[in-house]
C-alpha cells in the first residue's frame, strides 16, 4: 500500500499566505486564478506551474525556494528528506515528550527532597539512657545533590524539546 508523500509545496504556500495575512480569495485575485486553484495547491491536489510559482513568490514577497522547500532547507540550501520531515512533524504534534520530561524532573526534585529528609532524620542517643531526634546533614545532602542534578537535567531536556517543538517546521 502506498503512503501519500507529504505536500511540502502546498504547506509552504499555506504558511507564507498566512504570514502575509492574505485569504485564498485575495491571493487568487492577485494571481488571476480561482480560489479553488489556491485551495488545490495548498491541499496537494495539484501543483503550481513555474510561472505560477514565480507569481506566487512575488505576491507573497518571498523567494521561490521558500515555496518549494521547507524553511530549514532554504537555510541549508538543500532539499529536505520529505519522509523525515513528515515523521518529525508527527512526533512533534503527537508525542509530548517535553511535558513528560518536565513532570518527571519535578517529581525527581520533590522525591529527592523528601528522601533526603527521610534518610537524614532519625533517633540518636543523646545521653547514657536517653534517645532524641536527630538530623544528619551529610546524609541529606548526599541524596539532595543527586536529585537536584537529575531533576535539573530532566527540566533542561524538557525546555530544549519544548523549544524544538515550537520551532517553525
């Protein structure tokens, strides 16, 4: 069974049209085509010819390359792998790894705080026949510093993933 190739050109036309603040009708009037033609280009049912791409680029005030390739490919001057782009977009949309890393990081920090208190607290002998409550700071710090390092790493990874997710495709 064939999987449909991602419509990079249509997605780029749609993105640039939205950035320019134009409706399909307004853009169609500028290009002397119908609104359905613009819709077909954006949805991937058809592709614009070379002259239409040139007119689109002028109307949207962008280089033609930006309409043909995605933004990253224009910056690196090479065409992206369409399969990789589609998979990456699905992962960014469907899998909220940044949220899980943030929650796990907060959990590790809170768990470490309570574990450090628990590990350092206890009964100590205060006299010959007496027992009291004591707190061993070195035991607490040995748990706390590992929790702070691990929790901070998870929160940092969460922030990086969140920035990548919100980046323009």
